[in-house]
C-alpha cells in the first residue's frame, strides 16, 4: 500500500449510508464540490451521496423486478474513484442479492483503487457476500472486455466520451446510470458545447435542467439505436450540480427503428396550432385552449424553426422515469436499506447526532420521487415561480396546495422531485390556471 495518496491504514475513517471507508483527507460534509480532487489524493464528493443512495435502491429494484436475469450480475462502476458506489451496492443490498453481484471498479488512478480495496478488505460487507474487482485503466478499454448487466458512468464533466462503448458492452437486458456535471452545456448556457456534444439547443428557462436531462436521453437513445438497442428511462434526477439519468437498455432492432417516436421538441409560449399538434401527438393533456400553456412538446416531425429561441431540442419526449421503479424510492425503504444504525463505540467516531444527520441525508435523497411516480407518464412539469409570472398573479403558489386542488378535481398531480418548487400533472391547462387562481386570486 502507499503511493501518491499516502497509506490507507493511516487514512480518515468515514461513513456514507451504511458503508465505511478510509479517505486520505477528511470529507467536508455539506460542501457542493469535491474536496479531495488533485493533490495526489482520492476523489470523494459528499454532494453526490444522494446519487449513490438512489443507485443502491435502483439496483435493488432492478434485481427484484428480474430485469437483470436470475444468475450472476456483472456490474461495473466505470469511473470509480474511491469505489464507494460499488462498495455501497454490495454492502447495503441484502446478502441474497449481493451474493449474485460481481462488481468491477475501474479507474485510471491506481491510488484510488488501492484505497478502495483497502477499505473493502478492512470493512468487508455486513453479510460477507459480494465480489469487488479492481481494474486500473481507461474505462473505454476495460468496459469492452466482457458483457455487463449494470454500468455506472460518473465522470468529471461530460459523459459523452464514454457512452458508446458502455452501450456496446451491455447484455441483452441491463441498466446504465449516467451522471453529467457539464450542466452549463446541457442547460443551454454554453450553447456551442451543447451543440458539439449533444447536437441540441436548450432554452435557459425554469425547465432548462429537465430539458438538459431529456437532451441527454435523446443523445443516448441515438447511440443505443446505432447498436440495435432501445432505452427505457427508470429515473432522471437533477441534484445540485449534476444531472443523472438511469435507464433500462434492451436489444430490439424493431423498437430501435421507431426511435423517432420518442424524440421531439419543447416549445415555450406555444401558439394555438402548436398546442393542437402536441395534443394530437399525445404529448400534452387534452385542453379547451381557453388559455394557452407556458410550454408544450412537439413530435420530431413538426417543422420547427431551429433558430426560434422558444425551442429546445431535439430531446426525449417520452416519460423520463418509470412509475414502478420510482414508487420503490420511499423514505422508509431508503432508511431500511441504507440508513446507518447507531452503536456505542463507533469505529468512525460518530455520535448519535451524526448518525441522525446521515439518516436525514438518506431520506432527503429520495424526497418526492415515489410521490411523483403516479404521474411520471405526463411530461407536463410546471415550475410554480414561472406559473405565477406567466399568470401575473403575485407570489408563487405552493406546489402542495396546487396538487391538492388538482387531485380533488379528479386529475393526477404530484409535487415533483425536480430541483425547483414544481408539480407534475395530467390536468388540462385550464384546470391548472383555475387551481392557481383559486389558491391565489388575481391581484
Ligand atoms: C467524478 S470521479 C468519480 C466519482 C465516483 N463515481 C464516486 O461516486 O465517488 C471521476 C473518476 O474518473 C476517473 N477517470 C477519468 N477518466 C477516466 C477514464 N478514461 N477511465 C477510467 N477512469 C477515469 C478519475 O480518475 C476519477 O477518479
């Protein structure tokens, strides 16, 4: 052991979820960015802990649902750094699931893998099941060495360089999870980078992060189709500085031929004929058109002017998540699976308060996801700040109150897990306007 990042046995013990690890420097909890990048040390970003918790829960759902088959599961933590993500999979899942998992951790940084394996040897897994295999090298080479059921790509910046090879490595049915921290590009602030990497434009408005996730899904689905595959989103999340999409990937030439049906445009302040086309294409709730909505989606075949600043895309116009996968992400299940339990004389040195704080972080990481599952099939996401400006009716209404009003009126609606106060609904636009105005009479 030893090397550029020092000796792990002299490292700082830390815990995320139920999994302990050694780090070369103490983590700064609550910080947004990586503490330990550079300086010859191991990258660990506490701000990504929610993403790792959701990853454990999604893998649990995928195993239970049978989508990863019934035999050994070949999983790859592609840009592993501290290896914590893969270590959390095999440690926090129940023993009978973990024993099916063979998890490979890949990183260019040999020191990072040494620290990961030292933590694994020292702390093991709670049930003694699960295999962890280190591979030092370039993900684009390592990933093609065998078929995989589960691949995680969590890069610095854009995932674009890693997507094509990851798709080629997949078994007939598997799951890929991809993070992106090039949010300035994906949300339209860096227009040339967005066009170069993803071939799209995004309007920088309240829905820019949702549009960015949909641009990623569109770009990934095109790569998948080139390899006779289709994607089916399970979960799409905007969490602080990163966007993350998780999707099932399946071999199907006939469905890959129909890819264009899942792609299209998002238009801000649409004209009446655009809303009618959106309704006709099944991309917008039926509506009387007494009020025009803030935005709608259009099929790829619709003749949009790509220089029109109202238009974002091409982007994914299908659901950005799967209701069954999302319904499993409850706070109680998250705590049951990943929540650490206080013990006196804790090795990491945590007192009861620190355990409680970590349990709160675990709960927060899935907030609103299971609730939103009931209406994820509708892509009508409404940011309440934008709604009140659009209707010119004062302070933004509470998403919870709008949702109550709409559900009492018989529509599907839920507070969204999107990173701005918002709700998702299948209600016609006039019902949304009525709800907003009833809760908050016009000024
Ligand atoms: C953002 S960090 C990964 C964080 C990690 N997934 C986690 O959950 O903590 C990116 C890692 O990718 C590694 N890396 C960068 N380019 C790589 C490549 N082409 N192949 C393999 N690893 C690479 C870096 O050394 C770094 O450890």
